[in-house]
C-alpha cells in the first residue's frame, strides 16, 4: 500500500454522492483535493466538509456533456499549476427509465456516452501523459455491474464501454508507473441510485480507495468492487 499524503487528486462529480465520499476519504489520507461539479456553486458543500482536514482544496466546474466545457475544465485544472497525481473519473449520468425498451432516443444514447465515456477519455488524454512524465499516476474510472436492465440500456452499455476503454488505456501505460483501473461502487442510495438502493452512500468507503493504494507494478486494467458481495 502506497502513501498518498501530499498527492493531488481531481475527482469528477465530487460535489455530492459517491464523488463527495471519495473526496472526503482522500482528504483523510492527506491528499489534496480538486472538487468538480457541473456548476461552480455546486461545489460549496464538499468544500465546506473538506475544511475539517489539513489539505489544500480547489474548485473547478463544467458540464461534461459539452465539449467546450470539458476543454474549459481542463484549462481550469492546468491553471492551478499543480501536478495531477490522481484522476478519479466518477461523474456519470443515467437517462430516464424507459418502460418501453425500444424507445431509447438517439439523444439518450449520445448524452450518456458523452458524459460516461467521451469525457472520461478526454480527461485521461489531458492528464495521463503528464502523470507518465512525473513518474506517478493513479486513474480510476467508475463503472457499474448493472445487469438485465434493458430499460436503462444506454447507461448499461456506456459502463461496459468504460471497462473496455480502461483496459485499452491500461495497455498503453503498462510499462509506466501509471495504473488505471475501473471500480463499481455498487448500488448506493444517491440521486442516481435512488432511495431503494441496497447501501448508503457512505458504504463506498474504504473500498473505493483501494485502486488508488496499489503499487506502481500493481493491478492495471482490472476491475475493483467497492463493496464485496
């Protein structure tokens, strides 16, 4: 298990829910945290909670379904002039539940893939090469083991794409000290998971941090589960 104290972590979708829990978990380990939300004001709650820890905090924002806002988000992070040691691609969306499984619209598919897959790729493209230069990097992409839910087909398909994308990037960085893996937080009571989910959002810790604590020659392109079933 490596030491993360003093490392800098960018966590997308950390204004609430799973991302907020990951931000708090990393702060407990002494990691400096870059909080991200769709809008700047959305980050206030997480930033307030992080005041309990002796770490540096930063705020960035942008809608990950908008390519221009993704570019602006990347520029915001670069303006901080700190190395990004950890990239936690946590942000994701789920379009409306469709009782008629044949009624998923083109917009449902495209918006879901823009946020859950394309934005993830764009952020990896922006920061993984610099991690390689800095001889350290940990990337975690949030996936899902959702099954047998055709009513949520765009979401489910996008998460399988996350797995494949993570494996492909892992192959590209296999001879470097950067490790990229993908993690299922499980079904949690969040805005996305709903009130009937199996577990409270706090149950995502400490498991969600496990793929960040691996050694430089540790798992790469592998699946992690935050909660063992």
